[in-house]
C-alpha cells in the first residue's frame, strides 16, 4: 500500500509559502519491512520509564505510543551552507527544532540523516545542553545556530538543536522535529523558527495553516504567511487561545447522539499536529470506548467490522460551534484489516480535564494558527 506522495515546493510572490507534507507509513509497518519488528518488541517489551515533563510526571510504556503512530505527516527543510536536507514533522505541540548530529552513536541516529556541521560555513555551536521528552521518545542534545530554509523562507542564525542521544526513536520515518508552539514551551530556550520568520516580516501574515489530506493521492500541506481558501468550505471560525503561549483552546463538550459523553463542564483542548490520535483522561476515554463497543486487545481497542456503518459521529463543541468527527474518521484499519478506535488515554496527569486533538480531528478540519492574534481558525476541510 503506497502512502508516499512526493510534491515539489511551491512558493508565492506574496510571501506566502506552502510546504508539501508527505503521509508516511505506520511504525509497525516500517519496522516490519526492515525486519526490525521482532527484535524491537523483544528489547522494548518490559521497559517502562518514569519521565518528567514540565512540572508533571508520566509513566509511558514505550510500545503504546510508538506502535500506535497511525499516520505522520512530514516535509522537507534544509539547514546549513551549502544546503543539507532533512525530513521533519511539523509539530504544534512542541517548540524546538532539532536534527541528529554526527556525534550521536545511537542506532536511532544511524538510520537517519545526520547534520554534518563541519561542512556548513554558517554553523555556530554553543555549549548549552538540554533534553526533550515526547510521547514516543526523548532526545538529548546541544544548541547551535545556522541558516534554516523552509521553502523560500530563510531564517539566518536560527537556533536549533543537534541530538547526541535519542531513545525510542528507532525506525521512525523522519529525521527531526520542527516545533511550532510558542517560545515559552521551548526546552532549549531557543526562539522557534516561526517567531524568527514573523518578527522581521519575512511572511505576509503571522499565521501558518495545515491541510491534512484524508486520501492517499492528494498531498497534505503546511502554509506559512497565509492560507489557501480552496482547502476549506465556508468561513473560518476563530477560537481564542486559553492563554497566550500555547495552542490550546476551551472546549465546551464532547457528545454523541445529543448526549454529552465527556467534557461536561468545559475543558482544555490542545490542537496538536504532531500526534495522530485523540487523547483524553482515562475514565472518560474508557467511557467512550464502551459507548463505541470497543474491546481491548494488546495496545488497541478493536470494534466489529459491521459497527463502523452504524456508529454515530462524535461531536466536539468548541466556542459554541459543533465539529463532528464521523466513525469513518475515528475508526482505522490495521495491517490485518481489523478495525480499531483512535481514542487513547492521555498519560499526562493534569489538574483539569484535558484533551489532545490530533490528526483524526485535523483531517476533518483545516486549521489556521494565528500567532499575531493568539487564536486558532477552523473550517471543514475539502
């Protein structure tokens, strides 16, 4: 099954740049094709680590998040002089930009493109070190500066990280991560590339937008500096952020068949382009699985093949607007043809009810991240 769609970069004269995104294979399929799956499962099966993340602790079973990456969207950017090209995930859930370095001896680094700092005449290292934790793994690295090009956009002296160690990133189909969240969430303390691009006026508007294709033949894109109205229907509904500095909004409720099934008193929703699923608190996640009729098996929740035709849409109400997600969107098919749900437990413990809206939601709705007005725009994707 071919998921890769390669498109050339398209730039517009009005300082709006569109970067094609490529839909890549599942982690399980990638490892299987490389004959790495059995060894990976054997090595990782009993490793459970305690990881701290911005004031909260979470325990992660490495297989759950890694093996459940149903789809990722990646795009090309270049670093250095002359250009060195890398495959990146564009992630609104984090703020740091990083790639593997030649100093990284880990197997995860050896299977990806590594930055060759000695070949870049514009490279400038620092002695600052740090680490970043994600749901699917973590990295350690040091801060450096170089020229980064995103399509026709150029950010000179852009701070970025070079990894010297990567854990649980074996077999992933991308080289690094490009964080698009606010500067205050940067673990390295660096100014994210989007902020560097908007401050000197390199882009027409301080916005970026995502179109994540639902099909396998039409390309997905991330847009900087403006939006293409041909990718959505109607008008954009603008939702203010809960607070400046994080792409999270207030969600009114989650309902099914006109009955509220989660978020009854309002809750927090993070709009996250770096995750494929929809994550929520354990109790409410379990409640939704029961209503859907899902049965747990291994790390997934499976349903009958007949259920997808009768299951109703799940409605996410945000800022008074209903955003339905149909069963055909929140039910996916695994490599054996079995159907499973895309709801997962959010392992990060928070004081308030928090949901993370990933690709399952964003494939239905074109999303615009307005850094100038601290808001997110949503409209039904075509």
